[in-house]
């Protein structure tokens, strides 16, 4: 099968070129800037991943890290890389991608840059039920993933049900989600008060968002879930593009609006839930990653792949900064992402206020 460049289609304002498959209706827009940004982000994520593995209490030269990752190097280096640091870096990479993709889904569905899973209660719902699991002795792995998934999907179901009124709209989802987030936060605080000192400390560290002590038991379930969910995001991408035009326009184009919204909400909630189960609700990654990606790509539609890459980059670099910033003190990545994300949230709020809209 060959692909030809359409000579009849004009170049798009954002720099896109229409590609068509001959003798079919199949076509898509190739945006050179988006492709270049995606490749550069992939290179940056790869470098951040290697740096994450290389630096810690014992620094390992980058060349030795690469050798250990490819099966070479001495046994001591291989042990540090494969047993201690590689699982941590993989969890950070995958959690960042999950948060970034989920943030794009929710912000596009609501057409509001403030509607990240942190704000509208999805992360809080996953956090509440996962905290209950931790207090019941579910330490990690599939058990905690199940608790977090139940919490995230449960919060999504409550938000969608309460926001329903002859359909749902973005602003109702946001307003109801803020209320659900407050309710879940209160429930989490109650659970922490009722827990023992050790259990409360363990849950509080997890709620902050941390990659500390992550091992291969965290990697397996998260990798399996993303292997299922990320292809679903790719398949649902055209629906997401249609929904950003508004419900009426999407219906006119033949899009099953409510079915598409439910499918995307469930997929986004599952991404957030599994990421929260592996590393906790790392603050603001799902908020800032789509905004950074959109500005880098400068495209009219949602930037799913760049957002996932930016999310991975933010988590990996945040974890490196948290480990190296203060000598002898290892800050959780959630603390670093909170410091970076709070100014972004204030900027988005100020921008929304100036424009008189949600974004």
C-alpha cells in the first residue's frame, strides 16, 4: 500500500499537510512541528531516564549505565541498576505517561485547562480507596491496583451521574468533580486519623506521591495495564478530536457523544487509578503536561503522545531533583511536582479570569 501527498489539499494554518491513501477515503494530517516536537521529547525522556538510573547515593557514569542496561558492565553495577534503580525509573516513566495522557483526555472533554484528574476528584477517589487498602494491609501490586481502580472508577461514576441532566457538559463535570474531590479528601483524612502510627505514615508517604522503594512488583501490573489502556487511548483519539468541537457539532458529524464521553472518561480514570496505585497521586503532572505539550506542538487538537512524553519527563526530572537537591534528604517526587505545578495552576487561573472563560 502506498501513501501519496495530496496536491489538492492546502497547507493548514498550524503547518499540517494532508496525506491521503489513493482510491480510498482514508486521510490524515501530518504536522511536521508536532512530529519534530515528539521526537525531541522522546530523546529528552530517554536522557532523563538514564540520568534517573545513574544518580543516587552512589553515582554511576552514564556510559556504565548504558552498558548495564544493554547486558554489559560489572556485576555490582548490574545489581544496582537492575535491582534498585531500573524499576524506580520504569515506574516514573509509565506513571508520567499515564498522568499526561489522562490529563489531555479530561481537559479536552471538559474544554477546560483546569480540569485535571487532581482537581475533579478522580485522583482523590483512587487515593481514598487505595488508602483504605493500605490500612487493611494491601501493600502493593495487583491488590493495591484493584483498590485504586475501584476508587477511580467509582469517583468517575459518581461525577458522571451527578453531572447528568439530559446529557453532561464540561462545566458540570468540573463543578461536581470539585465537590467529589473535597468529599474524598475528607474521607481520606478520617481514615488517617483512625489508622495506627505506622500505617498512617505509610499512607501519608504514598498520598504525597513517591517513587521511593519501587521494585519489580510495582512495574509488572502497571506495565500490563498500560499495555491495554494506551492502545485504547489511540483508538478513542478520533472521538476525542470530535468532542473538542462541542456536543452539537460532534452530533452533526455522527459522533455518539455520550458513548464517546463515557468511554473516554473510563479510560482516563483507569489510567489515573493505575498510576496512583503504583506511585501515589503525584500532584499537578496531569495538569501541566497537556498545557506544556499544546504550547510546544502548537496544534489545534489534543496532543496525546506529546502530553504523555511531557508527563514522563516531568516525573523523571522531578524525582532526580528530589533526590539530589538536598544532601542526605530524599524528597518525594510529589513535593517537587507540587512546587512546579502550583505556579502553573495560578497562571491558568489568572489567564481564565482575564479571558472570562474556563480557559
